[in-house]
């Protein structure tokens, strides 16, 4: 299966789905993620995931639910997959919401990796 096919499946998923690169920039945010967290794709694409999931700036004064260089991203950089986890994310309005996160490594289209 080609990386582009995998991304198309994630976009069409009925589950809220987002994808980040190894620099933690969001490059995919599907319609179900929009409904679940209130952020439109155009508002989050290119932003660090830990800023998006931390919610509005006013909420970020509290402990961040996720961070720069988190354990799952460090594992991904080494080519391994972190176990699924529950994560406290915040909606666009700042409402806390527990989400289930399943980590998947998608081969890079840029590098032609399979």
C-alpha cells in the first residue's frame, strides 16, 4: 500500500484522525477531528500538535496534556511505534476531553521509504 493510500484512508476515517511529521507539525486533520475538537483543518495544519491539543492560550497556563519531543514522537523518530494511550486534549473552546490515541508510522512520501 502506498503512503498516499494510507493517508486517504485516514482522511476518510469516521474516527477523529490527525497526523504529524517528525517535527510534530500537523499535516492531516480529518473532518471527524474537526467535529470532536472544534478546530478546522485550516486552523491547525502546520502547527505543532502539542499547541493544538493544549487548547486556547488561556488553557495552556495549566499543565500541558502533551509536550514537544514527547515519548511517542521520540519513538517514531527511532522508527518504533508507541503503545496506544489516552490523552487529555482540549477543544477549541478550552473544554477538556479525553481522547484515545493510536500511533501509526506511515512511510514518508518525500523519502520514498516503504
